[in-house]
């Protein structure tokens, strides 16, 4: 869904998986949106895929907040 919104709104979505586990033993991921200004959102999960999903969810929440001016 986030990728689709990025294509529609002309910004690039880039996931960056962090190799180190969090202090609670979870996988970590950052998602960068090439918006102006650039946005970076964070997510964690028991798997890399869950961490990416959490980061994407947080990015969607960010976009929701930024578009409700």
C-alpha cells in the first residue's frame, strides 16, 4: 500500500533493514520517504518482514498526519 501511494504521489519508498536486533531482541527497520522534507519512520517486529510492516504502518500514519493540515 505504501509503495502504491508513493507511486501515485511521486515519492520513492526505501526500506533499510538494521542488522542489529533491538535491546528487546526484535528486528528493526527504517523506511525513508523521498518527500520534502524527507521522512524516516521506524518499526520493529519478531521478523524482518514484521519490522518492515511496522515501519510502513508508521509511515502511513505520518502521511495521514501531514496531509490533514
